[in-house]
C-alpha cells in the first residue's frame, strides 16, 4: 500500500531543515517502517529523526523500557540504509 499526500508548498520546504517522527514504537512495526520510507522518498533532502515517546494518556498498556524501544527504533531504521 503506497502512502500519498498533497505535496508540501515551496514555502514550507524552505522553512524545514529536519523531519521528526514521534511515536511509542512499542514495538516498531512494518507500519512505522512504511511511514519512514515514505518520508525518506518524499523528502530525500531532509534528515529524519525517529524519536520514541513516553506513555500517551489514551493507552493503558505498559510500554517496554524506553532504552529498549530506542534500540529497536535504531535497529529498524539502520536496516533501511
């Protein structure tokens, strides 16, 4: 399944120097990877940071240790290079 969106305006692109993707990544899965790949394709000139977040108020499940989720995210993104 391909992700598609309206292309960003030139003024938006000129003001942006990095992309950030926040999520619990508990665990990081193929849906997260698809978003990362789509962002890398659409914004090839911009660096992308994948950042695990804390416990969101709308979720009641217990998160894996933050250091472990960060390690999982790093491994998943490194595999894309």
